[in-house]
């Protein structure tokens, strides 16, 4: 990775040291496979407690695209599609995983990476009003990311409104929390885990991008939302024989609020970078309060910064380039200082 | 269907009388199943001749959505999607058939219902340029309708340009000819069957909307484009045991140019209606030269016309409604006179 | 088809003359598309009456494999498979259509082409008892053919037993009636349409092999068994724009018991052939009372018969060959006399 | 997991200590995602060297069912199925994963868990000879496990014969090596990694059951066997963002032959148990030389052993029960001594 500092993404390091310590500590204990071990059960219990959802069903999967594909396929009927922002991860960056599972992504225009209640309602109303609707894909689910792919956050008002629409229309609401730690650790965030469990039908708590080696915890607040979900996971090739690998990680992340603390650290680091950027007159593409910063750079700026740090490429627009700087649970203060010096 | 004249669609009547006559005439002959009968073989030969494609592989299917789904699935690799206009039949009105087959429809903005070479090229270039392309759906095919869903026609220049892009990029070009008779019978049309065979990798000659009881003839100009296509058709539940039912119909349609003559009749009828509409100052939504007319009606106009004729509902826009008038091979001159009187 | 008489299958001719007459008679009437026309509605009503199932949902599809694939996919959950005889049409002769729809066919050994209640119960019990069952395909449906692929018939006792097992285990029972006319027209048959509606969750009344040009009537005795089945049919590419083509045919078949009469004729013809075969000492592979006869022929017999008639090839076993003779609604008495003369 | 010793499976412990050490040691280094990091590249190089296949394409997946489903789907055409033993993992214990991917498993009778060249040839010949073959699933691939699910091993003669059949028939040969370490570490084994690369078109080197936390290395000896396999993996939800987690593990397993040494240890432990079993007159269900032992136990034996050790349940047959004892890379000598004492 050369000598340049990298802020390209939030999944460049391994895992919280405590996770590795516990994997090592329990390594030679014998445990049942497929998530039936006591560590996984402990993780489930801690997540249920954090979500104030004592009856919730919790399943551990390996990654975000996997969680999205399996959850969406399992909840939709064949004739249904999933509503998502046109910037949503499932819309753009999952190589057609949802369609490979048989379903259309009904992409709606975003506002700062967010779906609006208004747009969702319009989509549902227009479907119902269409005389050809029986020849069309029926909107059967709503997919949100929180934080979004642009690092933005839904307000509680926005989420309550979207949840209410879903319940009125009897379609499930699914929240992709691949970066949920960076919301939970953000002062501007209003959504608690308990609120997520109350407002959605299923959501996941991202591990991979938030300090685990791998893993996402899928939470169905209401048990048996999808009968035989375990077998569906197996059939999808997503069941780990050594389920403990995921269980131990989430057990650790949900001990002493490690999950949120990792998120808070990243946001604090990003805030310092943002402050300097503002001070120095850099232009931001989106007003994100979490761990991702989207910079609009002209050629000179891009060349200068690229000399010293690695950023993530986002988009080329005419004469500017949008680049992403991401901090994480692992970002070192000294590296942030060095970045600030460069700016 | 009541006493009002209906111009709602081009599939409201049965079939050309000659088709019924031949079905009756051959009814008690014994013939091999699954399209291995002599009538089907004769139909294939006539289509090959009409297409000047002596080695073409011709398969008969029952309907348009079926043809689209099977052809697209058979040609795409799992990681690929199909480029189509955002007004394309596969994009909007096939209930997610393409996605149910595992593939994303990559919808591009249309111009009068048509894809442009420019937009296709942009889509391919932007895919290739994206550093994340391996996480995205690869554009693997182009789908056109001719006539389009708006009744418009591609010029030969447009089709040559699109075909050239597809060949340069080594992706197949698929032309949906559900209403091809209404192009072939239209003075403004430039595309011959021979040109379709030369420019595309697969296309179909629509029967259902062009005078058959049911049936579409899928033409692969180059044999073995899809190995074992017969078995794929069977597996898709699309193989008729009595293949003769399709074979006899296409044999008849391709005898004495019945197919084109039916189309020409419909276009002549539509031209007379269009002339009156223009004269009377009606506004048209699209400038279609074929058998479909899209009217922009205000409330008073809509009420008046609806009293006397049945039109197809297309779209509601603020204070106007877009309605479709379609003629067909079966439209009677006296009915057109009555419609003109109403206008 | 040469000069030899053909008894190769029951789908070698077109359709009952009355069907063609009615198609011609109604040909130029305008009717709504997609099965919303009055002929299709009349056919539905007649089928409901014949089944004594006034609330039944009736959908018309084009062929048997199509009906099997769509019905099975629509009823099974992703983790479920369908129990069928190892000789069942879906197990052997549908090119993997069920698997292409995502589901395993759980093949059980047959007895004369029939599944036994005992075998089904064993399969369900063994699944439930298996400690690894969550890693296995869950039996979620039972598929029967009546008549079977061997021309045999289930007794009412057998069907009652199988239906009871399905209800106890809360899994649907699906009866494939591709050749149902040849059961209804058979003196040995015990199953009425009303009993089929009472004992199954869905079944279809075959048209293609029983005197129609094409078409199968899928009957769900209980409405809304599969929500949005219409859209699922559309998505599967199985919805005919001119639904009247199927509606008129079934309306005709269910007028004056044409359906059963066609079946009875075929069985009477087969009975005469069977009587001669028995008399002449031919060996039969299965004891079928319906329109199919399976002959076990040595080389000399095969050569002799093949000189005069066309039979369907079934199976080669060591030094004998099993060939099928099938009669149909269209079989002519004079041809049966000629066949008898040959024997 | 209670106080009883467990020999239930070979995935009850974590990973080789060296793997955990290296994960910890590299934990805070920044590395590119999705398998583009230097550890993963190093692992690929070591595997290529071990396989003497310098151009091989190596992809790391998370588990066996995932590898089987993705590889099989990627290689088969829609009309094809995969030949496997009726005891194969894909046939029985993957919850219909292959069928969910659209393909039939063509199950052939096993001999000691193995497919025979004779049975494969028979299946291919009978498909080709069938006059109905275009209505049937085409055998398009052969799937073997080595060691098999019964712990048995193919001889080189057997593998050469099967490979030759596949090449003659132009269908790929796929070897599932979920437990390959226990073959490589077994004195009776004849198959080297180099031979696997020579004889198959794709195989995988199992990590999960052979000392890794998770992970399987899929090896395509010939590059570009499946174009865009990376994107197919992504679309299937199987691409880990932190690909390093798999790369570091395989890099470690292929350093100083840790992979084979782990296997050899397990086999040595199993051999000692087998010797005692033979001495004590226990009956074995299969003659396995690797790390799995299948015991045929009467009720008294089962009760006695179950009091002291945990075994894996395999099958109940009339009055006996078949139980599995599995050793692994992690089995402790002292535990084997205790087991021997119990016996």
C-alpha cells in the first residue's frame, strides 16, 4: 500500500484488538457448529438487550451484499420488487445481486442519499392507480441505508414517516446498517437500536465496516418473520460451519459498548478533518456528519492531495472529481494530524 | 364488448380468416409434436427466405414476454444486464420477467420511445471507466423494439449505428418485433426483414399482435447462437406439444405476404384517423407513423370521445390524459369512418 | 408422416371440430385481452360448476410443463421441494423446469407409475426425524399425475389417503391432469372433478392432450391460494394476450361434456386394442385402463409392428423394447381395425 | 459443551494457533479490500506452486456449500445438471442449494461414497441414446468429493478414468476438497494437489474443516475458465470486503506445509482409534482411511459410548445406529487416550 496514508475506506484494517484476543482465548474450546454455540447465543442475547427486543430473531451473516440479497429474497413474493434510492448499495454496487435473486430494484431519486417518504408514497400510489398494475412489478418492500452511502443520516421524523407508510401499506421496511456504528457514534444521529427494532421489520448491524473481521447481525424484531430462515441461509451458501467466528465477534462488539465507541472515534476523527477542510475552503459534495467525507476537487487539488494520501474514487464530473475520505474505528490520531498538515 | 367501437388495442380480434381456414383444413392430419411437423418446417423455410438468411434458426414461441424472457436469459451471462429504453416493454410492462430470470434491466432515457446510439455508447463507456465496475452489472446486450412502444420507428442510420456499437463491444443486439408487421407495412419504415437479420443477433417477428391467434417467431440469423435453445424453451415451459398450431399460422402469414398486407392495412387506417385528428387540431403525444396513435386529451375531449369509442389508457399528466388509439389488421373501414365522424 | 398408421401419442391431431367452429364463429368479435373476455369467463363458470367448486379460481395456461413449473414455484417456499414419483413428468421429462424454478424434485419410487401414501408418509417422517433436517430440502408439496405417465389410475382410497397426509402435514396436494379426460372417460376411474376439487389444493384439467389445440385449466378450489397468481403468470411469460383462444376452447370442451366424451372414445378404442393384444399373447408393461398401452416387444415383434404402425419409444431393456400405443379423442375406428388386423 | 469429550465433527475448534498469530500480527496494517491485498496474493502464489499450476486462477470463498453452489452455477448452462453420488454433499446436505441455483443434481448410486467411472459413463450414454433427450436434463458436469462424505478416497486409477470420461465428453470435472487436508495427510492417499490440478477443471482446497476459521480456496487450473468469476462471487453475496481474512489464513496454511501436517495429525489419531475399534470387535460402516470413522452400534454400545463421548449421528437402521467419530488437526492425544480407554 506504499507509504501514502490511506483514507480510502473503512475496511482496510483487521479488527478491534479485543476481538482477536477473544478469538485466541477461546480458540481450542470445542463448540457446536452453525451458530449453535454459546458465544453466538450470548451475542444474540446482548443484541436483543441493546435493541430492547427480547423476542428478536438474530442471524449472523458474513457480509452486506449477502445480507441484502438473502433478506430481500426471503421477504419478497415473486411478483414484488424492492424500493430503494437510486444511490442505494443494492441499486448500484452489488453486481445485480437482487436481480439474480429474482427481484427488480425499484429505484427512486435520492435526496442526499436518502429516500423520502414523499417519493415512496408516490411510488405506491402510482402503482395502485395504474390500470396495468397487474402487468407490473409490485412494490413489496422498502430498503434504506443508515448511514446512507453518502454518509448522511435519516432523522427520526423521516424514519417514523417512512415506517408509517410501510405499515399502512403492509410492506416490510428493511434498514441496511452496514455502517451503523458510525451513526450510533455520531452526535447528530437520532436513531437508537431500540428505535430501529421498533420501526423496521428487519435491519442489520454491520460488523465488517465497523471493527469486525467480517460479519453482519441480521435482526428480525418479530420472531418467525421468515419461517425457516436458517435453512434459507444454508441454501444460499451463507451458513458458516464455525458460526462461533461471528458469534464471538459480536459478543465482543456488544460488550462495554465497543461497537458504538469504535463508531464515535471514527466520527470524532472525521469531524477534525471536516473542520480543517471547511477552514481551508474545500468544497464538500454532501453534508455528512458521519465517518465519510466527500470532497469536490479540481485538478490541482486532486493532484496535491493524491501525492500524500490515498482517497477513494467516487465520481468524475466534467472538470471536478469527487473523492471519498473515510475514517474508521482504526484511524490513528497521528494520521489525522498528518492529513491535516497536508491540507 | 358493449356498443362503443373499440380502438383500445391491436389484439382484440382472433386471426386472419386464412389462418383459421388452414387450421381447419389440416386439423385431422397427424403430425409430429414439438415443432417437428412439416407445417412448422415450411414456416421456418419461408421466414428464412423472407429474411434472406438461409441458415437462420427459427423457433416459435407463444407470446412476447415469453420470447423476451427466454431470449435474454439464454444470451446473458449471470453477471450481465440488458440495456433497454426506460419506456421499453421489458422495463415496464412485463411484471419483472427479466429480473425473475436473474438479470437487471439497465434502463436508459428514451427519445420518442427509442434508444440512441449515443446513450448506449455512454452506458458502455461509463461502465468500462468505472473503477468499481467489477461490483456492478455489466451491460451485456441491447434490446430495441421496432416499432417502439410509442409506435415510432428507427431509421436505418440509427439501427446501423446501434448495431455497429454492439459488434464493436461484442454484445448481442436483440430486436423485439412484437408489432413488426406494422413497421413492414408502413411507408415510413426503412427496416426490411433481411436488414433485421443482418444487423441483429436475434429478433422476433410478432404474430399475436399482427394477425395470429398467438405466436412469435424468434429468428437467430446465425445458427447455434444459443446451443440447446430447444431444451431451454422446454425448460421454460414454453414448448407447445402441438407446435403445428404456431407453424401453420406463420406458414400462412408468410404466404402471399399476408403478414405485411395486414400491417399495411392497419397503417392506412391509422393514417386516415391521423389526418382527421390533425385537421381537427388534436394534439398527439408522439409522432408515430405506424398503427398506434397517442392522443393528449383535455377533460372535455376525453369525455366526448369516451362516449363513443373505447381507447387504451396510457398516462395521466396533470390536467391532460394520454390515450391510445390502435388500429390493426382487422380494423374495418366502416368503423374508421364512424370514428372520423365522432372526431 | 409417411403411410404408416401412427399411434405414437395423443397430441398428433389438431382439435375437436367444434372448437375450430367456435373459434371461427367468434373470430372477428372484439374481446378484452389477457383472459378478461366473456368466453374465458364462461369457461371458468362451467369448470367451477363441473367441479362443484363455485368459488374456485381458474387460470388458463398453454401447456403442461408450464403449468407444473408455475404452480409449483408459486406454492413452494425457497427451502421446500416437491415430492413426486420417480416416473413423474416433472422428475424426468421437463428438462429440469422445476429445478430451474429453484426447487428440488424429491423423487420417490413408484408403483405402476403411482406414488403411495406409505412412501409419502415415510419421506415426511424421515425428514422430520433427521437431526440434519435444517440442512436439507423440506418436502413442501405432493405432485401426482392422474392418469399417471403409465396410464394407470389412483383409486379413491389411495387419493383420500394421500390427501389426508397432505392436510395433516399442512402441505398442498397438486394433481397434474394433463390427460384427465382419459380418466374421466374411463369406466375404471373413480375420481370425479368434484372429488379432485375436494381432495387437492390445485389441479389442472389438460386440454392439449385431450382435444384442444393447446391449453390447460389450472383450478385452485380455494380462491387466493396464491395471491397475485395472474402477475406470476405474466412474469413467467405465460399470459396470452388473446386469452380468448384458451377460453373459447375450454368453454367448448365443457359444453355437452365434450371433454369427457373425447376421453371415453379414446378409452373405448384402447380397450379394443388391448383385447386383441391379450388374445394374441402380447405382454403389457403396465396394467393401464386408459388411453395408453405399454407393450413389451421382442425384436421380431418390434420389427413386425414397426413395419405397419408408428408407436412411441419408451425404453430399451436388455433384449426387449417397451413401446407405447396411445389412442386419443381423434382416433378413428377404421384405424383401430387396421391395427387389429396387423396384430 | 459439557464434560463429555466430543468427536462429533472436525469443525469444533477455532484455527491453527499460527493463523491467529498472523491475523493479530498484521491486524492494523492497511490493505486493499476484496482480495486485492498482498497476503491474498501471496496465498494464491503458494497454492499455484503447491499445485504446480503457475497460471491457475485462485479465488477464496467462505464455505463449502457456497463454493459448490457458485462454481456449479457458473459452469453449467441452463439446460444442464450435475452428476453426483447419491451420498454427495450437494445431493443431500446443502438444503437444495444447487437447485436454488437452477440446476438438477443427477444422483447416481455410490460405492463407498464414491462415483464410479462406469456409472458416469452409463449416465452419459443413456442420455445420448434417449430419443427424448431434448426434453431432459443434460448431464453437464461431474462432482466428486475427495475424501468423500464417507471418508473414503479415490485411487489415481479411478480419478484418471473419470477425468478421461469428462474430457472425452467435454464436460468439466469438479472436485470438492472440503476435507482435502485429511486426504493429503493420509498414507493411503494417491492424489496430490498437482494431480488435482491436472485432472480436474476446478477444485477447492477446504479450509473450514482443515484448520482455518473459515475459507475454501477455489482453484481453476486454467485461467478464465469462468469469465468474470469475481463479479459472479460478488453477485452471489460471497465476496468478503476484508479478503485478507481468507488470504492470511491460506498463506499460513501453505507455509511449511501446515495444511498437510494438520491433516496427517488427524489421520494418525484416527488410525489409533480404528486400531482399538478393530481389536475390540466394533463394526465399521465404511472402510475409511482418513479422519472419519463410521461405527455401526447396537443399542447397548450406543448407550455406553454416548455416556462418555459425543459422536455425530449419521443414520438409524432398524436395530443399529450409525455414528461418526471425527478427528481433526486439533484433536489432542490425551483425548484419544481417554477415548481408547472408554472403548
